[in-house]
């Protein structure tokens, strides 16, 4: 009787130990670790989901799609922007489309964007990932994901910025969010980039 | 040893008690899986890969572009001249 009890006891302990080991293993794999750097997220050009709104560039070069949680905001007269602002007026999500204006080219886009940030709006900028030859709706683009700190207010933003070449013109789409909210904002911004339509 | 035998007898009387530790472990595992906010999470209809995507190397810092737009609500009065996110202008 005692031996049988002992065997069953060992069996019970083994079951408990196995369950604990499984739990520890799963938790260890599920905990967020350092994200790989340098790998550009996958993009697949696709129309915006139903319910999204659209802003066309004044020159007709492109159409920016944005989710209904954003509102159009003022910017350059030749550009369009949409954003979600906090009650205090801080940017939570930001989308912008602007016709190509300078010396930016598909092959030098990442370097151009970071150089421009450092020389204009930002005290620092760092590249996270970049890619060329990305297919967009109506064209091909080069994109960079980067983070920067603004000269005014020392705000930390992360962004995806793409130069997209259409059949007749090129334009830039930018999606940005505070760095602290980037992980949550990124899928939505990538979706807006994937829906960007150029002519 | 006496305690162990007593607990085993308790398990024999109430076999369901065996399920409690296992269920707890399973619950921890499921909770961990459900709460992992991975940066790679994608929304419905999220972007997918394109075979022609070609990663490029990190850009090196280079000389500043000429004629930067003045900051502090100057220049073109963009949000990015007031601490907001940078727009896509080419700085001309």
C-alpha cells in the first residue's frame, strides 16, 4: 500500500513539475526581448480599409489615406497632413504627404532623410531600418524608419518616411508617432503607407 | 516523508487537486502569450513582404543641407518647426 502511494506521489509530483516547466518555458519565450534592428517590416501595397478617409495632393500626384481617428491638419500649401492630437495638442499620430521638392532620389532616400532631419528639425536622428524597391500602389518607393529628437521641445519621434516614384511624379509620405507610442502606432502607420496611392 | 505520504493520500482522496497546479501553470503560460505586445504585431490586413525589398545599410552622418528652415514658428510655419513631427518637405 505504502509503495503504491509512493509511486502515485512521484507521479503526481512529476505532473506538477512538468506543468511548471512548460509554464516557465512559455513565459520565457513570450516575454518581449530586444527587437531585431535593421530588418525593414514587410509592406504590401493595398487599398485602405473601408471607412478610411483620403486627402489628395493639390498637384494630383498622390492620395494619402488615413484612419477616421485622425483629422486633417494644416501644413505646407502643396502638402496634406492628418493627425491625432492629445487634448493638450501633442501629436499622437501624424501622416503627411508632400510632393518631392529637393534632391531626394530613390537610391539615396534614407541618407537624404536623415541628413534633412539633422539639418532642419532634429538635434539627432538615427536610422532603424531602410529598404529600396518597395512596391506601392502606382509606383515604387524607398523607405526609412528612423527616430529623432526635435530641436524645439526635445520631443522624441519615430517615423517611417518613404519617397515614392509614380509614373509621372514623385512624392513623400511620412508617418510618425512619439517614440514612446511607436510600437502601438506602427501597424496603423504602416497600413497608411501601404495604402498610399501615387500617379 | 510523513508529510509527503499524507499529501499523496490527500491527492488520492481528492484527485482533482492534481489538476490545480497544472491548471495554474497553463494559466500562466496563456496569460504570458496573450499579453506579449510584440512590435511585430500586425493589424488585420497589415502589410506583407515584397520580394523586391532590399535592405540598405545605415546611413552615415553627412554634411548638413544648406538653407535649413528656421525653427521656432518661423520658416514655413509647419508643425515641425514647432517641435512637432517632421513633414516630408525637401527643405527648399
